[in-house]
């Protein structure tokens, strides 16, 4: 009986610890970029959707922006085409663009279904809907890579309308060019552009790594928090490379364009969103503005040992 009571009290303590964060972010917009391994594992997928649904039910205004790269590659292979990449960017000819749009819409509606199964109303849109994402053709070091777009403008009205009417928007990263052709957009870029346009309080990237390290081979060098300027210095030093480089550039861009906090989380950890947002310790890397003065309710009393 005593052991049962201890477990009940521990649950109560967890809820009390979450209270200031629930109060602070009530009615605030949080953009969650969802992709990587957490999308390909059914159990992790359900956990992420449960987390986002809970955020909605306790007063947040979440927006999901999802990827689907692995699934697109799978379907490209099914039709006998070989996926080609230039500098990490998928070469997207007209046929591949058709496949990408089909797959992303399929993923989009499956996420809508999962949210609605949990009792929350969701609406799936692509960047083409309501003129949400306007793009221009993207080149990779001068090379033509087909129907790949850079976001030039975001019209968030459709998202505001959905949020105002108590829907959870789920966005597929597809945009329209000035030529009214359809373009595939990197999901990180789409999430960053949307977060800036709606003035999100938080932008969360669910990734396949724990967060940032000063030395990827040294687990003790994990960085739990850093400012946008510190992030710039890490980039300039050459410590950050590979796929994390554009992600970190997106993070600092978001911070400098009004997003209060950016979080890089390991989407493979069950309920990573709740652990990061509702606990003092957190589990990922948080990137903050240079003038953030550790306001009440903000996690992590120290950045790392040398700060």
C-alpha cells in the first residue's frame, strides 16, 4: 500500500512540475517538425502524436510540419526509379514530384487520422492550400535539381483560421512557384518559415540524434542550451557539419526572427516532447535568444560546464 501511495505521489509531483510550463505556454503557438526514424516506427509515431495531442488539450496551439523522405524514396524505388541526391537534396523530376506529392498527402492524412482517434480535430493541408507556402526554384551549387523549392513567402491565414476554430493543423511541405508549378520543400525549411510567420513561441525539431555536441565522439560534451550567437560560433568553428549544419542555421534564423525557443530533440525517445517541455531538466538542446535572461519557468540552470 505504501509503495502504491509513493507511485501516486510521484505522478502528482510530475503534474505539479509541469504546471508552470502549462501556464506559461497556454494559448501559445508551438511548431513541431516531425520526421526521421520517429515517423517510420509505428510505436514512436503514436507516442509523438499523443504528445502533440496532449499539448493541444492543455492549452497549447500546436502545428505539425511533417517530412516523408524515407517513404518517398521507397515509392520511387517501387516504380523502378533510383533516388538521386545532390548535396543532400533530392533531384526531383516531374515524375518524382508526382510521387512525392502523393506520398506526402498519404502521410498527412494518416497523421490526421491518428490525431482524430485521440479525440482532437485535425486538418491536413499542403503548402499549396490557401497560398501558405510560396517558393522559388532551388539550385544545388548551380545545378538544376528539378522541382525543389526555397520558401520565399508564407501566408499563415489558413493556419490562423484553423487554430482559431480549434483545429490542429498538419502541414505537408509542398509549395507553389510563381509559375504555379508544384515544388517539394525541405520539411525543416518549411517548419522554420512557418514558425517565423506565425510568431511561434517554440519550434521543435524531432531528429535522429540526441541534440548538439561540441565533440560528437564525446558524450560528455553534450550542449543542453546555447544562445543564437554561440550557435553561430559553433558553425563558424567547423564543429557542426553534415545534416545538422542547415538545421542549426534554421534554428538561429528562427530565433532572430521572433521565435522564442528552438529545441532539437531525439524523436526516437518515447515522449521526448513532453520530457523537454514539461520538465526542468529537459532532454535535448535548447537554443535561445542572446538576451534571454533565464526567466522564471525556464529550464536548465546552466548551459554546460564551461559556462
